[in-house]
């Protein structure tokens, strides 16, 4: 019915090849292949964590809520 086709996406670190087959799926790719341009550079890089991404902030104080009922 339909012919297979490929979409190629390139970034500075990798190339991704998405293969589609309309006979198998109308929307989703049937395979995705990632090719790293220089894998040695990726091994040397330290992975980013949320701690690295989110800036350090001062300690936040919780507001006191004295309006609610007190539990015994």
C-alpha cells in the first residue's frame, strides 16, 4: 500500500534516523536509530542532574498558619 520512508534529524552530538512504514502504523515509526558523532566526548562529559540545572536559592521559610483549627 504505502512505501517505507525515513526522516533524518541531526544535532551537534548525534544523528537520528526514524523509519516509517504506513502498512504497519500510520503515525508511529517502526524503528529509530541513533548514531553518535563522537562517543568518546560523551563518555567524558558529566551527566547533568536537576541539582546542576536548578540555581541554588536561599532557604525558604514556611508561612505560619495560625488560622486553622488546632489538633489535639
